[in-house]
């Protein structure tokens, strides 16, 4: 088990970094862990120290933005994939909150500044917006419950697949064009051919029937 890191272990390396950039540095000033101020200036740099990423750390950083825009968060630099994943995710959060982020390598005191504080302006994705709007328009009714984390969600694609399954259950093996005409699902042939749910089985060229999994899914949708 790795030894527990104390926040105080981060102070000396962070102080040394700021002093090398011309700041006078003091600790624990009106609640702020680290405060740096260059001679003749009135806008301080504040660094909040924590032994790891936490909601409390972000709350503290946001609170310090009432004093200055130059607020950094500092945590120990960890190893392995879990830390790299946490670093990447929290970098994104810092960017959105206008906070800077630095990590401290405790074995040698190296401080890496990953992000400087800056105003955040989110970039909109036209592709993602279009995907959301198309799905919203195609979906029939409101078949899901907001916040549901487990179990299959009812997408517009799944609703179309259920229409195809219902037709095959009633009519038996059918050709794609017939299914498309009866259900109004223009992509019926392609959907049955790709068959992501395992509901459809090819009988002959362009003709499909419902599998046991398809019957089960259809029965479940009626609950």
C-alpha cells in the first residue's frame, strides 16, 4: 500500500517554482494554501494544495477566484493508467472552471504546470448537436426514465427494430422491401442484415425471420 501523502509535502516544490518566476511566496494567507505576489503588483497567484483530486479541491479553487483569476490547483503526480485518466478528466474540468493545474513529482520535487488559468469558451460540435436533434425528432414518445444507468435504453433505432420484429412475428419470414413498406422503416433491409441485437435471421436472399431473441425482446417491450 502506497504511503499517504501530506499536503505539506507539495508546498516547498510549488514555492520554489513561484520564487524562480519572481514571486514572493507565503503560506496559509487568509485561508489560501500558497500565495505568490511579485514586487509592485497587486494581483496575487494562489495555489491550493491537496493530496489528490477531490470535489473539495475544486470548491476551494472556485472560492479563491473571488480574490484573483490566477488560481492553480496542485496535486501529487501519480503513476499508472488510473492517474493519467484522472489527470485528463480533471484537466477538462479545470479548463471549464478557468482554473490552472499543476502536479508535483514528490521523489525529486519537479513541478509540471499542465494548464494555466484562462476564461473558458466551450466549442460547440455541430455533428453532436445534429445527432441529438435527429434522435430527439425520430424517437416516438418518451420511453425512457431520466437518470437510468442500467439496462437497455429505448432509442429511435431500437423502436424501429421493434417495429420490424413485430411485423415478422405477425407475418412470418418476409422480404426486406415488404417489411419496409408495412412498417414505414425505410432502412428495414439494412437493419435486418446488420442485426446488432441478434433479432433477425436471414432465410434466403433479402428474406428474414425473427429469432428467439427477437421474440423475447418483443415480449419484453410489451411489459
